[in-house]
């Protein structure tokens, strides 16, 4: 093929590509606008929910939060509901943003700084990790079994397992090293006195106290995971029907049934 013919064919190809690009340009622009709009809605929602989580801590401080009867210093914190609600509506990343905003607020206001807010942060993040793992497990189910209720069940199960498992390890180090060595907090002694008061338990040594503490805190974390997931789900379902625009008409959890 001559150089002249090659140039002619190249010119034809470039013209076709240009016309194709012009035809595709509106679609690309609409797609970019849609992605930006969804990201903007998610970030705005995360900021709002993070502020609500911080506000709920002020309105419902720890002293009036429902307590775990066996270990009354463990509280069911309603601020966690906003992180899970953000997960259901906007997805994992905005939920982590909400949890981070709440952690920063607790740290800045001196609420048990820094260990208390850090443990709370780990609790919420472990729940979010469990929710995400549950959603991924749901995606691997046959299409006929996929529904919002099935997704909620999978996410609840994994949230319980993740929160209990991760915090079991974290609490072990908090009780045995981080608390007593770094912060000078005698968790074992305090827990022994608490369990003697609430359950009348007697212990042969500190290891029995530690095992009892890990057991009862695991029970509490499992119950808190149920509380943190079910309440937002019950709230979210009617909200998604009455106010579909809350997540641009496409809440994150509803996408699980479309994959």
C-alpha cells in the first residue's frame, strides 16, 4: 500500500472516530454528572449523619443510655445507629466517615479520651466490616434468593460475628496491657468488683475475672450489634418508601438485589 493510500485510510478512520466521539459525548457527560451527583449525595449524607451522631451523644449522654445489667458501665449507644443507617442508605465508605466524625467528636470533647473513643470507634468499624462482608455473602447467593430482607439477615449475622470476634481480641489487649500498662486503668480489679455486685460471683484469680469479662463483653457486643442493625433497618424501610429521594432514589441496600 502506498503512503498516499495509507494517509487516506487514516484520515477516514480519524473522521469516524471523531463522529463517534461526538455521539458518545452526551452520554459520557450524563454519566459523569450522575456519578458526581451520587458521590455528592453520599458525602453530604455522611456529613449530616456524622453531625447527628455527635448531637445524639450530647442529647443522650452515657449516664442516661440503656446499660447492660451484668456490666452496667457498658451502654447501648444510640449514636451507632447513624453509622448503620448511613451504611444502608449510602454504603460502606460514608458509614466509615460517620463513624470517624463521631470518634473525632468524642476525642475532642474528652469523653474517656483517648481509650474510650478508640474502643467505640473499633466497635462501630467492626460492625460496618461485618455488614459489608454480609452484603458480599448475599451477592454470592443464587439470584432467586436475593432480597432486601435476605440481605439484611446476612448483614446482621456477619455484623454480630465480626463485632464479637474483633472486639474479643481487642478487649483482651485492652484488659491485659493497654489499660493497665499504658493508661494505668485496672480493668480486671474493677470488673471483679462489678461482677461481685451484679452477679455475686467469686473468683479464684485474675484469669477467671478476665475470662468472665471477655464472655460478658462478647454477649454485650452481640446484643449491641443486633440493636445497632435492626433499629436502623426498621427505620430505614418506611423512610425509603416515603422519602425515596433521600438517596437519589437508589438506596445502597436496594442495589444488592440488582447485582
